[in-house]
C-alpha cells in the first residue's frame, strides 16, 4: 500500500511539473511573439514606399503585415493546423522578401495536402525562419538564401529550414546541439530551445526539433511532425 501511495504521489508530482512547464513555455512563447525591431523596420519600409508613391507595393506590404499580426495576436489558440502554421511562415517570408530585396532570396517548397489538418503547437515554424534571417543571414549583403522544404516521413513530415549564412562555426553548432538535446546548461528558454520543448511536451516526445549544418553552408533546423 505504501508503495502504491508513493507511486501515486510521484505520478501527481510529475503531472504537476509537466503542467508548470507547459504554462511557462506558453508564457515565454507569448512574450516573444512580437519582435519590436521587426515591427519598427517594417513600418519604416512601409513609410518609404508611401513617400515614394509606390502604392502598389505599399498596399501589398500592408496586407502581409495585417495577416502577420492577425495570426500572432490570436492568443487564445494554443494549437493550429499545420497548414495555418505554414501559411503564417509564408506571410513572414513575403514581408522579409520585400525588406531584403536584392540581398536575400527565399525558396519555399510545397507541403503535401495530407498534412494540412495535422494539429501542431502555434508558432513553431515562423520563429525558426525568423532565426535564420536574424542570425544566419544578418550579415549577408548579397546572395543570401533561405530555403524551406518539406520531406515526407513514413509516419509524418519533416520540415527543413536552411540558410547559407557564413558565421556558423563548428563550435557554435555543437553548443546549440547540446542545448537542444538538454546536454548543456540552459538558463533561458527562448528561440529554438522553446520550440523543441513545446514539441516534446505536447506530443509526449513524438515530435522533435534538431539541428545540423546545411548543405548550403549555414544552419539547417529540422522539425519532425508525426501524424
């Protein structure tokens, strides 16, 4: 009886800790939804378009900005369809393509229709793409390349986000891999670490994120979603 009581207490404690982790991760996600630098830079670009009377591009740009903020401010939804998540990432890429025109090119592949309605945690793809722009491609003055592709798995889909950044050293990559695997001390749950943790918690370990060097030369972030 004592053993059963102890097991029940340990089970309740595990559930409690899991829920605390879930709430903390959700809080961290909501905190990081709006990047102020992205917001400022985007509106400065919109201002320049209007000042230059480039009304066609300004109209299109404002449409993308509206769609972007409509998605990220739906705070009541913790889960969305994979199609919605991919569409949001596409919208973000369209905005960045107009910001970095002539500096960074984007290739965005097509995802098979069969994965469209798979439920995933909200904001697991766009922040990875944002990470590529902010870190991998930040110093590119020309010939930058972002690639988003979708590979089928026997029981799901693998999403690859790659860049051709020049600044990723082998040591940097190893440290990031260790942090994502939980093998290195991590005092702050942000960015890729946040996404990996949310994928793991919400799928009981079936979904995951890992990183490697891309054949393009920069970082490749792989997200595996099991259906």
